[in-house]
C-alpha cells in the first residue's frame, strides 16, 4: 500500500474547497484506482472538514480526510482549540508536529506528545512529522513523515537516496510500519521516493492544492 497525503495548510476558501472535491470526483469516475494500492488522504483546514466529509460520503469518494493539528487538551474551557473528540467526527487522520507548527507556534516535543495522546484516545490516525532522524517520535504515531525543513515549499527536494537513508535511520530507532517523505513532492518526482526500500508514500503540500496533480500522484503511486 502506498500513501499520498495532501496537506493544504491554510489555503482555499469554502467555494474553492467545493470545486476541488467536485473536480476530484470527476477524475475518480473517469479513471478508477484500486483502493488496495493507494491510501489517499487530504488534510484540510478544520472549517472545511464537516462539509467535505458529507460530500465525500455522499459520493463515495475513495479518499480519507485529516486535520492539520489538534488540541493537546480534551473538550473543555480551552478557547479556540479543536479537540480530537471533535475532529474525529469528520476526519480519520491528523497531522501532528509539522515543522510550521514547531516554527510559528513554538510547539515542542512535550506538547506534541500530549497531542498524540489525545489523538489516539479519540482513535485518530496520527501522521507525525519530523525534520530529521534525531527528532523524538512519541509512541502512537501511525505514520512518520520525514520532511527536511529546507525542502518544504521551496521546489528543492531531498534526493531519493538521502531521503531513503534518513527513513532507514528512523526505522532503526522507531518501530514504524509506515514512513513517508514530504518536501516539494510533485507528480513528476513522486516515483523516485516511493520506489525506495524504506519510503511508503509522500506528503505533498503545494501540489495537493491542484486536484489534477493530486490525482496524478495517486495514479503514479498506484502504478508501482
Ligand atoms: P510542499 O509542502 O509540498 O509544498 O513542500 C510539504 C509539507 O509541508 O507538508
């Protein structure tokens, strides 16, 4: 099984979100991808998840949904937070520890491990991002994403060889079944990463904003 997990970050309006999913639906009607070949996930801003979940279920799209963050706290008096219990109503996955959360919101290992605990209590699948092989990975991460900071949104990818080396190093320290690479992944370069021995998938940001590119990445992943 290969994984293509899109991270929209803080992009798109409600209308644009609807258009993306309508376009995705057309693509998936025209060209079928075997669901045992690719697990496709799109991680959206919280506010778009309920409407998208409804559309996904109505149209039986072979696509899972994810959040991009989650509260370290349960339900309660935590103004502005979205709890894992709330998130799981409209998502199956959640990204925790993205480098942008670490950088702009000062999220540290302690806070991130609390977030993983809350997510697991609510039965969310955790996609845990690390910038290198030396970063702590809390128990409970279902998917580990290696994302070198300098490759994110820059158009400069790591080489498949080095990404595979880091993936192998992470696997030697942490028993993870699923390990993916992120950082400027496109339909053109995806195969280089997912054909390496230690990488099972990708976490595209920019390229996931275009439904055609996202679909092409799924097609390329299914062809391996
Ligand atoms: P990018 O983002 O594909 O735009 O580099 C990847 C990510 O931040 O997850």
